């Protein structure tokens, strides 16, 4: 099963200068809890912005460069290689961005975990347009708002209809 996990602002913004546009540590905690024990799939640019494999998960990097290597990571070179790996290895594979990689799997994805931040930020990278009519909201939880997480935001989970 393929799931997407991401955070977006009110304009579908997800990135700025190859980093996140906001600081929201409670969302990083949610990311960790949700993906722990599973495979996480990142584009080469998102991986390099994190800069290290995330513990307790199979870290998969997608790149066109067949010589690319990162210690502690599995490197794959195409969408089909990832789909084959997912079918054989994991009950739930989390596609975790960025924009190019979300676009690549938009027709394959079965479940969405989205953090919707009720604010607008400056940036340069957007989540692709989804037809929300194809999706059923399964759960929604308001995120903790405090001095370290100073926004209204909601953790939503959807399944494809
Ligand atoms: N808010 C969020 O939830 C969230 C989540 C993730 C990322 N982000 C942000 O998104 C931004 C990065 O997104 P991005 O779209 O610029 O880059 P990206 O999707 O992270 O990575 C793009 C790279 O993926 C590889 N790739 C793309 N299509 C491929 C294919 N068909 N087969 C093999 N490899 C393929 C290519 O690597 P090569 O060039 O090496 O071939 C390409 O340059 C950053 O600002 C990051 O912080 C935000």
C-alpha cells in the first residue's frame, strides 16, 4: 500500500529553498510516530535537505543517478523500481516528498496523511493539485498550539474512494 505524508499551508506550499517553510516540531514528531518501522521514500533533493537517514525506517532515495550512494539508504532509480520494492517488502510505504516525487506517484497513492496548516508562508515548492472528491476523510485531529508550534493545524487522514 502506498501512502503520502506531507504538511502544506493554505496555498499547498510545502517547501522553500530546499527546506520547510515553517518550524513545527509537533509535526516532525507526528511524522516520526506515523512512519516508524516503515519505509520512507524521498526525492534526492529532500533527502539532501535532511542530510542523514532517519532511524528505525528503511530510507529510500529516488534519483536518476545510478552511481548515487548514501550510507544507510536504499537508492532506487525509477518509479517502477519503487513499486516493485513496495509490493515485495512492506505493507505500507510512505512517500514523503518532495513535490516531484508526489507528482510521480499521484495515480498510485491509496492513503493520504496531510498536516493542513491554517496559515500562509513564502516559498517555492507546492504539493500537486489533488481531486479531493476522490478522497474520504477518515480522521482529523487538531494539532497542539503553543509557543513552539504557533499555528492552527490539523492532522488529517484520507483513503481513496
Ligand atoms: N512540507 C512537506 O511535507 C515536505 C515534504 C518533503 C519535501 N518538502 C520540500 O520540498 C522541496 C523539495 O522538493 P522537490 O520537488 O524540489 O524535490 P524532490 O521531489 O525532493 O527531489 C527531486 C529529485 O528526485 C529525483 N527524481 C524525480 N523523479 C524521478 C524519477 N522518475 N526517477 C528517479 N528519480 C527521480 C531527481 O533526482 P536527481 O536530480 O538526483 O536525478 C529529482 O531531482 C524542499 O523544499 C523540501 O523541504 C516538503
